[in-house]
């Protein structure tokens, strides 16, 4: 263990208690309430933005500027209908963005409340658990391994407390605090246990005074980068086509103001105006749904990482097993009998720490009141390095002795065992481990003498009833589960066998030498880690190395953990998962916090994440398709026929009518991919280009029909094209949302269907009744609908062909691959025949 000496100044305990007007027994509830009103909550003040200013921010930026410029130009040229519709679009987008941000912020606030830090404080003389933000100066708190220090405090009693305060002071090693030392808010308890009196809260803490708070959105996920890349691509494509449109218009002598106005409106309609809202609502809806599954997302971007996760490294105890230890038949050595051995183990435990091992031993006492005859005068809790607890105990006569319990090899190493006894103990440990039992060594020391080995306590923790089923389901989803346990190899292998995980359980020590850099392992070691079914005798630093090795092999890795020492691995993992009952430090480092035990929650979260991924994938395909369909058609029609096939008002109406159905994609029923999903830009661009090109051909066909055969005037032709683009655009959404035929399950969500029906009905009414556009006879309206429905089946057929082509599943692909295989392996057929 690497500790430095305390760096904070020591304070006289009596003076600090007097200054804080408190006692070692803490405050009364009434006094704490009065001080909370005086000092305020133990939290850093949050900068709140005025809702009106937040709403006005949606009228500021590149996209709003273009809409506003189009509105100004419409007013200049006195196109009042255009101006009205443009202002409606501007207000609509601002309202949608404001509403969705508010909903997303509310969701995150609700999730944040569930992750609020807790503290243990003495109120009315009793140790109770309270919300950390209700702490006040003068509160007496208890700190132990894994706690995040909730406020600045002065240590009152206890042997020592080792804290990691690197984030505050830059010290690279843990610092040992003793009575009179100050611990700082935000530091993490690594070892030991002490009581302390709170000296400062909220903005008055060391952290509150010195830290420069930076508000940022955090890192951008791979998926968000891909979507942003698509957005940039669409903007550049649109600007290039608009430039062509302007140059041709200038060459033909059109009015500059009219030309610029139309170009601006066309740009607004083509670029992904709704993209930020779609992203925020999809992620917010996903996070809320996961919270109902008892999985709280602390970093929204992690939803995409979950969708692609292909390896999950899982803790054993409490995650794969029930974490309900039961005591087996004790193996007595120097103890008087089994009851004496259990009593010695119980004296080396502390019930109020709620440690599952301690409670299992204490509850195994034949007479729980037998502990009343003894008094613990000192207690050293278990830590991952020492691997044992130790207590100094005084009996009824006042005689003192020491007891310890912990890892058998560690405890046996303290004792002078004979060769026969050592061999007997080793054999018993191996036999119990082969049956999946954990063993504890127990020893006692009287006076100044040496430690005497009392015996071995076997503890068993059976697998959870749902673990085997959950693991099988994870495998069906393409996720390999690897057990990571601190227990010995035999126990890990037995539990692994029971759960169907495989028995290639390897001690972590075989991969990590004592002085090895866990972040840089040789290639052959990384390969062995990849091939292993699980890892035994794992130290916290090994978890970090395992994650790094698997990531270097190209995997997206999930890692579960519950302790402060798991934080580095949880932070490094693509999906860090703090399991139920995890420490504050583990939850702070994790991307996903489970509030229910077991792995089944993770599998459910992965399923939902993959559905979210499919929704965003469908959005990307639809958005690119619509841009190609509208932009290329409009520009080509102007070049060929020398007139605008749709008006500026129609373009704005299309933008409004398209934004509503696309928002409902966040609630859509989607295909669940059986394998981890990654962003496939080739598939998205290929399919979008094919569907967009078909859309251009389809629209040109209707334009020719209206102009050449039906002999409609220009205004009616424009209404014809407008209704076709509105109807076909919505129908394309149903094509893009699934890889199967559009009529096959999973069926669209009701919200998507009814929003599309409503907006298509509104577009139809506009054309049939002449709202904002020239009226078209109802029989022609029916013709347009029939035309679009026919092309819906053509688009869907083309989509299926593209997916088969990309998957190399077409018959000619299979024949070609067969010929290649025969050419590359000419002797394979003969070898197979033999």
C-alpha cells in the first residue's frame, strides 16, 4: 500500500467541537434543520438560465439566421403568405427545441436525484443515513472505505483514514489522515474508518472555493459524431446545389431578391433542422425507459456504447451470485470447538458496517447475546490489500486479546502452523473451493504472544436463480460474459461451470507481473485475455488492465464494479456499470448505475440501447433520402423546365409537415439486432442514395404527367408536386424504419402512424381545398395518392435488394463467392471427400 503522510494541518479536537458548537454525539434534528436554513444546502450553487433567455436562444444560430433572413426578404418583396408560413416555421422549431430540451433536462434531473450522494451522520445520538446535501457544519459523520467525503470535516476518532484527494490537490498517492486532520469534500476514502465533524459545506468547502467549474456537454459519442457528419454532409450538398441554382437564375435574369429568398427557404427545408431535437428526445426517452428498468444512465452517450458492447466483464459476488453467504461446517484447529471458532470470527466482525461476510458469521452464532460479554476497543476493517479484518477485544474480566479473520493464506501466514496442519488446511481449502465455497481463516492472539490459527470458516454464495438464463440470453445477443472475481481459481471455475460460462478460468497473476504496466501488455497476453472465460484472484488494478487489453483487441467492453477501487476500470470501460449497492465512488465513475441486483437489467438495457440505435439509424437514412429527393428534383426541374416546381410557401409547409412525424421516431417499435451494432456509414449512404434517386425519378414522372398529359397550369402543377412530396416523404419514413418489408413486424408505433396520418391529411386538405396553394380537383388528389402508394412498394423492394446486396446474400453473390472459394482452395473438395 502506498500512503503519504497527512498534508492538512492538525486541529485540536476539543477546540473544533467548541467552534462548531457540537459534541461527538452530533446534532439534534431540530438544530440541524435550523443550521440548514442558515447555511443552505451542502451543494455547489447551480447557474440557472432564465427560461425566456433559453427560449430566445433558439432564435440565434446558423439555422435560425437563415430562416430569419428568408422572412426579412419575404417582407421586403411583400410576399406576405411566405412571411406568415416562415414565421410559423421559425416559432415551431424554437418551441419544439425548447420543449424537448426542457424534457431532456427534466429527465436528467430526475436521474441525478436518484444518484444523489448519501452520508452517515449522528442525529439525536443515532447514526442515520441522510442525503449529503442536508449536512450542516457541526454534523458528526462516519467515513469508511469507499465513501466519497461529503463535506470538509475534521477527524475526531478512529485509527486512521486513507483518502485519495488527487482530484483536489494533485497528490498522486493516497494520504493518511489521523485525529485532528482535515478531510476535503470530494476526496475518496481508500482505507480505514473514522468519525469526523463537518467544518464547511457547499461553496465554503475547499473544493467549492478553489475548483473552477466548467460546464460542458461532455464527450461526443461515436454515434453522435456519425450523425453530425451526416448533418455536415447534407449542408455541404445543399449549399452546392443552391449555388448552382443561384448561378442559373442569375444567368436567366431572375430577380436577385426572389432568387435569394427561394434559395434560403430551400436550404432551410433540406438541411436537418430537426436533428438536435430528434437526438435529445430519443436519448431522453431512452434514459427514462432504462430508469424504469432499474438502470440509471449517468452519461447519455453511453446508450450508444451499450448497443455495440460485445464483451461484458462481470463481478461474481452479488451480481452472478445471491450475495447471501451461509456458514458451512467449521473446520476447527486451535479453537475449543466449532462454537468457539464462530465466536472468534464474530468478534473480528462489526455488525454496523453491514458487511455481508461479517453478518453471515454473526448470524451463525448459536446465542447472539454471547457477544455482550465482550467489547471491541479497536477495529481495522477489511481492505483489498491486507485482505483481513482485525479487532482488539476486552472480555468481562478486562483481559484484552486480538482476533483476526480474512483470506486463509494471509491469516495462516501470521501463524506458526506445523507442516501437517498447513497441509491439512490447504487440502481443506482446495476441497471446499472445488465445491464453490469461500473460506475464511480465523486466528487469535493473547497478550504479547504470537497468532494462533483457530480454524477455517467455510462460506457459500450460490448463483442467483436468474444468472444462468441471463447469461444464455446475453450470448444470444452476441455478448460474451467473462467472470471477474477476487476469489481463488477453484471457486471461480465451479461457479462458472454452474452458470455455463466455460471453465477456462485463469488467475490474473498469470497476466500481470508485480511491476508490470497494466495499461500496456504484450500482444500474446492480450490474446490470452481475449480467449479466457474468466479471471480469478483479481486485484482492482487488474480489472483496468483487462479492460484495456480487450479494447486493444477491438472490443467494446462493459465492466461491472461496486467498490472505490473499481473506479479506474469503470471509467476506462466503454460501458462502466455500477452494480446495486455500489459505493458512491463507483457510481460516480460509472456510465450505468443499477438499482436492482443481477445481470438481467444489463441485458434489458442492451436491448433498449440497440432499439435506440436503430431509431437513430432510421432517422439518418430518412433525412439523407429526403434531402436528395427534394434538392436534386428542384434543381434539376429548374434546369430542365425553367420554372420553380414548388413555391417557397410549399417548401416551408413541407418542412413543418415533415418535422412532426420524424420526432415520433423516438417512440417507434424497432427491430432488435441479435448482434452488437456499430455505425455502418456505407449501408446508410448506399440505401439513402438509392431511395433518394428513386424519389427524384418518381417525382419527375408525376411532373411530366401533370404538365404534358393533364395540361395543368403552373400553379396546379406546383400543388401536384407539393402533395406528392408530402405524401411520399411520409411513406418513405415507413420504408426507412425497418430492414424488413414495411408491412412486416415490428409495426410502427401508434404515435408515428397517427402523426403521419394527421400531417398527410393536412397536406391533402391544403391541396384539395386550396389553402396556401392552388386547388387541385379531388380526382387528381386521389391520383397522386394512388401514384405514391404504387411507388411505396417499388421503394420497399429496392430497399430489400440493397440490404441483400450489402449482406452478399443475392444468388449471384453466393455463386461468385463459391467460385472464389474453389479457386482459393482447389483441394478442399477432394480433402472433404476423403
